[in-house]
């Protein structure tokens, strides 16, 4: 069965669906055609089938994509924005949704139900009725392209992997001490100098504005919203290396390729720095159709507390003036005067330490919501096991697949329940992660766990969380999913908790 676990999936009576050579994809409703093309392309890639798309009612054995109000689940009388229904029967397959996004997630469920190894004919799928919608509107994956750069083609491959898990936001960590990765026309040295290298002296690189627009459009086609992050005022050595005038002594810092954090800061309050912030935010906002722009704000250990607060309040206002909602790591909650609705991203542990919960609550008080990325569960750069060659271990212990799965967003910050939680995000920092294959291996299968925490229904809150997350059921489904990863050539870590099957699907 499927990951993330659907709200309901009832096996039905009757014969299985058989995908005949004559099968077509029948479309009805606005946006159904685009979803049908993505389904056709997925079946072509997964199964080497090439189905015709027709704008007419389905015949026996067709796959129908129907988008209309009332077509998706609407339990409380209103349509679920991303919900879908999927019926598989001998007569045909039918995906119904109120929106193209809902239908697209229905397609992802169907892809997982189609046998991973499709070379045997006829291709059959057991009859089932699925009724499904997400718990949270925001299910994110963060890719740090600043420490190690990943090309547009590699980022697209990452998007292809996350959508299968119904992850609908891609947070790109575009700037850090080690690299500046987004072209800024008014400050060209940021990429020429600041983008010229990466962690451990790895290849530099950056996205031109055209490449970035193309990435955003590729993501949008797959119902993924890009959230760009310009990390400031700390994590800014690449900018400080690019422009002498951003430094207090007027001397450019050397480029940095190490892994320390907290040593760099913009000169808050300085006129040139303020112009810099306005320019970079304006240009990146103009490239971003999505509503969110992330300002970072983490680990500013070289900025005085008062300067930090004044800086992030002004920067978040600049984001608002450019028509976007600012997102900040939870430290930004030290500021009491952020624009209404500013979103916080919490990255402390599943059990908060020191004042992290208090900072996170500031965003809620200001009318904003929270994205939860607890670092002992959702930081996918943390090692799977002691002694792993790739990954960090600063959280004090490895993050197993179980750790990524057995937690609940509504139980992390006291007093913050689902009404104030926008969603969850798994973060992949890349100080130690050097290739897209390594990215996939760190992310999968743990992203499947975080995606399920974000999509699937809230567990009953009367029981301890360990009692409500069925690890065996989850890992059984992950083993099935892995056959699709094998078939697609997607890398993943064969962690001991999962009853993996033989690797048979590689074509
Ligand atoms: C903390 S948490 C960071 C990153 C590092 C990461 C490594 C946060 C917002 N910042 O700068 O890359 O730990 O795990």
C-alpha cells in the first residue's frame, strides 16, 4: 500500500483492473489535461506505456481524471484543496478531485499502486477505493544548495523524488557562508565571487535568474511551491567575500569552505547593507510566484541581540513590502515586532530546550503559523547510524527511520496544536553531502516518514505517540515503495528497520 498512508483505502470486491494496450486517459474539467499529461509521462517512465489522452467520457478499461467541485473528499461540506478520490475496478480507474493539485496527488497514489516492475503483461491492479486528503497544507523538503551546489537538472531530479511522497514545498537554502547561488542583477559579484566555490572547495555554481524561473516553473507544474531562502544576517560570508563595502573595515572577507557556523554577520544598520537587503529581497521576490520568502535568521552568534532584532524586523518588513510573507528560523521569534503573519520554522528538538519554544510561540502570537523541522527527527543530514561516512552528529545521536517517524507536530511545542501549524519540513544540509546520489541516500527513506507525519491523519492524542505510529505497517509500505525507487534508479539507504525485498526492479 501507499506512503503517505491515505485517510482510507478500502479493498473492494470484484476483479482487478487490467491495463490493456487500448486503454486511454479520459479527461474532464479544468486542469485535468495537464494532470493527465503528467500521469501519461509517469506511466511512460515507470512502465513504458504510452497512453493517449482523450477529452471524452471513459470507455471500459480507461483511466479517468475528473476535476470538478465535489469530486474530491468533502467531509465537512467544503472541498479539500488537495484531496482526491481514487477508484480502481475492473471497469476502469477514476481519479476525482476538486482541484488539479488533488488530482495530481491521486496520480501519485496510482503510481505507487501500479506494480513497480511492469514488464509482465497484463498489468493488473487490485480493486480499491481510496479517499484521501492532507493533514497539513505545507509538506516541505529543504535542499541546501549553498554548501554543495546542485545543478538545475539535479534539483529537478530531487523534485521528481519528493512529489511521489506528496511533498508540496521545496525550500531552497540559496545562500550561506560557503556560497551564494542565485543571480542578483544589481549585485553581480555575489555569484561571480560568492558563487565560485562550496564546502571543502567543491565546485561552485549558481542559478541564473532564467534558470531559477525555469526551476520554479518545473516545480509548479508538479504542484510544488518553491520557497527561496536568503539567510541573513548571519551565514553571510559569501556575500561579505563578494563586496568589500558590506564589511565594517571595507575589506572583503576571504571565501570560506569549512563547516563552522555563527562567525559571519551583515553590518546591521549600515546604509549599504540596508540597500543590499532591499535589492536582494526585491529581485528574489520578483522571481517567486509563491507566497513565502525565507530570511533565515538562524545562528547569528556574531550579531548583537539588539542589532539582530532590529535587522530582522526591518528585513521582514521589506519582504512584506514586496508582497511576500517572511519565514524565519525560530530564533527570529526573538523579535517582537515582525509583520503580522510571519511564519516561523522551528528546528530545535522534538522536546524543546532552552527558549526555543518561547521564540516559536512569538510567531503564533503575531498571527503567523509554524513549520516544524525538529532537528532530532527531520534533519536528514544527521547520520543514520554511528560512524556513517556522510552526515553530521551534532544532535547527539543518529536519526533512525524510526526517529523520523515516531513524533507528532502537535506535541512538540506546548500550547501549539494543528490550528497554528502550517506543516512539516525535512531539511537536508549539505556540508558533507557531495552528490545528488548522496542527497537521495540521506533523504530516502527518512523523507517518507516526515512526509507521512505531514500528510496522514493525526493520531489519537489520548495515547503516547509510540503507541499510535505503527512502525511495522509503515516499514512494510516503505519496502513496497522501494521497488519503485529501484525501478526509477533512485538511491536510498537500506536501513535495518525495513523488510526490503530483493532488488529486482532495476532496468
Ligand atoms: C544547523 S538549524 C544549521 C545549519 C547547518 C545544520 C547542520 C539551522 C537553521 N542551521 O546551518 O547546516 O545545523 O545540521
